[in-house]
C-alpha cells in the first residue's frame, strides 16, 4: 500500500488533492483508494491534514496516516523540525516552496507561482499532484487529469490540467539540472563533452519523458572554466535529450568559459 500525508491550511485544497489522487489511482482494474481529511479548528488558514491510501488490494485500515511514503506540504511554514518522523524509509517530501533544501528527500516546487500564473490564484493543490506524479510511478499524470475531469467543475478542467503539465515540466528541469551539476562539477572542466552532459541528463529520463511540454525546453545552463571537449575553444556545448514517447526534445547547454 502507498500512503500519502497532506499538510495544508484551510482553503488551499489539500483534501481536494487527496480525493483527486485517490480517484486517479483507482481507475485501473483491481485498484483501491481511500481519501479523508483531519481538520483542526474549522477556519480558513488553519492547519489541517488529509490522507490518501492506494493499494492493489481492498483497504481495511481506515486510520489516519502517521508515517507515509510521500508527505506533501501545501505551505512550507508547516515543514518544521521532526518532519522526517512522518516519512517512511525511501520516501519523499514534496513542498510548495521557493526555498532550496539540502536534503535529497525533499523536493521543492513553486506550486503557488505555477498556479498563480495559470489560474490567477495561488492554489497549489493540482501543481503538487503533478509534482507527485514525477516521483511516484503508482499514478500517472494522465490519470490525474482524468480525475480532474471527473471530480472538478467543468470550468476548471483545462486550466488545472495545464497546472499539472507545468509542474511536470518544472520537475523535469530540476531532474536534469541536478543530475548535470553532479556529473559536471565532479570532473575536470576540460573533459566536458556533449556526450558527458547527455549521460548526466539521462539520470532524469523518467521525469523528462513525463514532461508534457510541447516543444524544446531550456533546462540548464552552467559555467565551467577551461577548454571544451577535444581541446575546443571556450564556448557552448549543447546536448539534446529526446523524449521519444512524445516525439519532442528537451535541450540543455553548458557554457565553458
């Protein structure tokens, strides 16, 4: 069973996200899901929690989740000391934040910024669902969009599906960005070649293939010092990552100073 713990504040749509995730994960035959909230004081802005349980077998345990495979924070002020106590081994935290976190278990995404741009309001729930799809292979972005169509008002369908796509692209950028930095900064600049950059980018292939970006996306730009590969003059070294399932590409370039 996969369990997801949502932390949010009243009005951010945490329970809506929990229900959408449950619906998305239960479309396949033989799949089961359970979603429910746990409220504190019932007022807008008050902290609240919601839970999603997903399984290939009937779910008998209807208790609140205390330790989860994925813990999602719709508000980064709720991510405090002891957060790791709620995370199962191998799990991930996804947080709506513009901050940077050194812990590899924490994935940050500017869900407020994405939703503000597309919806006109900072409602982070569907952006965080998109981010979850990029790190959890139990549920697909297509199923999340199908859940949006089935459980949200029709006038909200297209924009919220765009939010999901934008979150996937955002996470694809981060996947390649982090992999490339780790690869490139761990070797001498003079040995950097287009092929080396491509190898680094492949570490984020699953997230890249999930990105419904519709074209070429610049996902990373790094400054290195020294000669380029094969003794070339300083300049740009480019590598194109091909997203075969969608017949489109994502492009990354490295500038060698």
